[in-house]
C-alpha cells in the first residue's frame, strides 16, 4: 500500500484505491501500474469480496478495482453492496473473462478491464472514476437484477455480513432498517422499500414499517384489543399486522 505523490497530487486530492483480487500476482501488477499514475494512492488490498467490503467500510476509498471470480463473496455481489455505500465508491472490474461484462454494468460498475490490464486502459478508467466522483450524489440504492445472498450492516467503520436465510424480519426505525436475525440485531442504511423490491420472493410486508421472512410466519391471531398480529418461529413477541396486509399474509399461510 503505497501512494504516489508527484505534482498532480499537490493540485488535487489523491484518488484512494482498493485492489481486490484473489491472485497475488494480479494485485502486484495493478499496484505497479497504479504507481505510474499521478494522484493515486493504494489504501488497501483484498483477496475476496468480504475483505474488500471491510476495507471500504473502514477506509471509504474513491475507487475499487475488483476481480469478479473470487472465492466466497465474488466481485459481482461485492459491487452490489458497494452501490449501497454512502459515499459510494466507483467500481471498475478487472477480469480475465469477458462473459461477465453485462452483469458487471448491471452491478453499477463504471468500467470493465480485461486482464492483463493495459496501462492506457487503466488510465482511462481512472479518469472515468474521477468524473463519476465529481458527479455522485447520495447513494442510489442497490441494483436489483440479482438479489444479494447477504446484507451488509455497517457502523462506524465496522461491518457485518448477514446471510439472507438467517434474517427473521426487517423493521424500519427512523432513517435505519433494523435487521432481526439469528445472531441478534443490526442496522442497515437501506430503505425498506428497496429491500422489499430486491427480495420480493423471500419477505412479505405485514406493516408499512415491517417485512417478515415468509418461512418465519407461523400464524395470525388477534389480541385482546382485536388487533391482528403475526406469530413468528423465532420472534420474542408477535408483530403488529396492518389491516391492508392481512389478506395477502393469509394467502402466504395457506
């Protein structure tokens, strides 16, 4: 992790870059090529998508150079998570295969470099990244062409990956969504609406502020005040069900 600081660095803030590739030689080549570029600082290297997400949560880089075929969390899924980060880093895929190009751009990548990466193509990608960073605003939500297998909870630079199958329910509270899962609770900086759209087959809305995993629903019952509640397999207490959602939940329970 070394920075290059020629004259351009004094004129503008260095572009902070994370390199993510499971091949040490590939990371070394990218690091060497980046050292020849003005105004670039490699702040971290990662061997897989999970390490890349941890590095990005802690360091808030401007650009991630991301391999696609990596063990565990691959580059495409890591990119879908990075699209929810705020500030959102630019993502450039570096891969030996051209078959993933469409999926890469669906995952909100700004460029797609074929290995071995040529210096002139890398330079062009860096300029694309600077253009992207100059125009980015907020975070746009997650590209939903393919649902993620985990959710990424972040808090003050720390990160936890929560498998989708471990989630019991999702509940909106102010600007966060609380994820209730097999190992406890975590906060997400994503909207309940975007999560409902991405995981429509897995979660069902029971209230304007709550989505429940379909496999968690056991039954509906009325409390003493006549309010309909949902009983969950792993819930500590029944959850309130809005009247407009009762009919669709009954369909799920058939």
